[in-house]
């Protein structure tokens, strides 16, 4: 399908690349890491590659969910102008691999022992037809609460263990005149929050059946309807100006104390880090109520394209640097995520990072590590996009009831399959 979509697509002006001889010592990277915390994390990699003599050519495309970046990438590939690498998510990597445009990192992977250190859940998306086509950068998890500690102390709040506890906490913030829930009204943010709501409402087995297996009975169930009821409840605690807000601006509301809490992936911690805030002192990190013991994950990957021979050394350098233990620690400390390899010590990580690493290990071993549908790891892009669209229409009142939302979700997913 992707191969057909790529045919005949023209490249937008200003994004064209040319593979000249001078590009040999240059890494061309398409990504959507444009917020303060994300840019700071990326600087770790730029510095590591500079030591190897590689210049970095940024091709940043703003937009927290990466949709705009993927549109730009599609145009580049259609024009035959492949970047050295592109930030990508799960099923998108596999789509491009199936289209025959990805490179082969297998020799590097064998040399570096990636098969032993990278979790199987990530290898499922980094390896295609027996060949490594992408280098996993990190493991993010989305089922987190990020809370301003000063506001929490002011309202006398405690960690919410259940969804009802969470609602009671939000009520306390509302009564104190603080925006209870910081949210950006963009479809990927709304759907990311709904991932956590579904896991909280239905439990691990239900989440897997509905959001990863796309089980029809689960999608049509009363549990899914209850999930929409719970989402509707949360939306009542959002300020009226949330529509279109970027995720990092919602994080900033919590950092400044203008809002109590954000439900967001652990990339939000990178914003606290960039603002010189510390866990336990300035902010609190809890698992979304009712989801402790499970991890809904996504992983940023650097997909490597089938570039000319004179640019392959740059790819090898990038891949090797990306999965080095030193980079995995230094980058993820800044980014807010946890390492994409399991043999990296948690020594340099803060309390939230240590919890993230321990949670990932426990979930991986216990069978409660689930792909985020909103973030491109639960189902192929067409299904994920249909899911995000329905959730957003519900949040913004275009779909009026939970019953209607369930019907629309089932139809949208069926049409997208």
C-alpha cells in the first residue's frame, strides 16, 4: 500500500536532499523533536557523532505526534531523496521496509549484540524479514500522570490509586481555582490519554484484546462504552482554551502551577528537566490510576534508508552511537524515556526514570507490556489514524454519546483494516 502512495508524490520545496560527495561525513536526520527537552536530548547524539567527525544536518518538522514529519518523509522517499535516517514509530518502519526502501543494519546489529539487549517487543518493529532496518532509541511509556507538587500540597492531594480517586483529586484542584487537567486538543494527545483510560477501565487483558488484537467483541463491549464515559468525565476538567494546544505547552501549564496534572507520555519529563525541575521536589510522577504494573509503550526508532554506498558509513556511525550504552543512558536521562536496551544501568536516572526502568522490566517479564494504539505501536497506521480521529471527534463534541462513540470506533477500525 505504501509503495503505491509513494509513486508520483512530489517533494515540497526546501526539503530536497542531494547525495553529493560532501555528504559522506554528514548525517541527515528527519525528526519532530522540536520542544526544549527534545532538542536538548538530541544534542547528546549530535555531540557523540561530532566526535566521530560527522556533521549533523537537521530536518526538523514541528508537530508532537509526528504526522507532519511523516508526510514530509513520504514526499522525500517518493522523490528518491532519502535522508540518512528518520525518526519513526513502529508500524511505519515496517511499512517502509515492506515497500523495499529500507537499508540493512544486520551486520552492525550482530557486531553490537542488539538481539540480546533489545527487548523482543522492540525487535518486532526494528527487524523486517530477518534484517535490522531501524535502531531503537528509547522506550517511552504513556500511562503517566505528571503533577505539580506545590499545587498538590496546596490542595492536600495524595496519589490517586483508582479512577474515582483521580476524579476526586481533580475536583480538589477545581475547587482551589486551578485548572485541574492540562490537555492539548490535538487528536494524538487525546487518543494517548484514552489509551490509559482504556487500560484503567478494562484492565490489562481487555486493553490487549481491544487495542492490540482489535477484537470486535471487546471494541463493542460495555467496557469500551465505560471507557468513553470516563474520558468524557476527564474532559470536563480541561480549560476552555485547550483546542489545538501543543503538548509541551500543556506540560508548561503544570510546570508553572497553572494546572495540577497532565496525562502524557514520559517525554513530558524532558520538559521538566529542561526547566531545571526535580521529581519529588517540584513535580510528581505516578502511573495513571488503575494501570500500575502495566506499561503502554512506544519507541522512537531511527529508520535507516537504502542510501548510496558513500553514505552508508554515516548510517553505521549513527546506529552504533544510538545503541551504545553511554548514549542510551545520557540521552534517555534528558529525554525522559528509558533505554532501548536492557543492560544499561539506572545509575544516572532520577526517581521517575528508575521507576520507568523497573516498570518496563516487570511488564516485559509479566506479559503486561502493550503497544500504544495512539502512538503507532498498537496497530498499523491506518487503524491508528482512524482511532485518533474518532477519539478527537468525541472529545470535541462531534460525537455526542458513548454509545455513538463505540459504534463509530468499530466502524472506523473495520474500514481501516
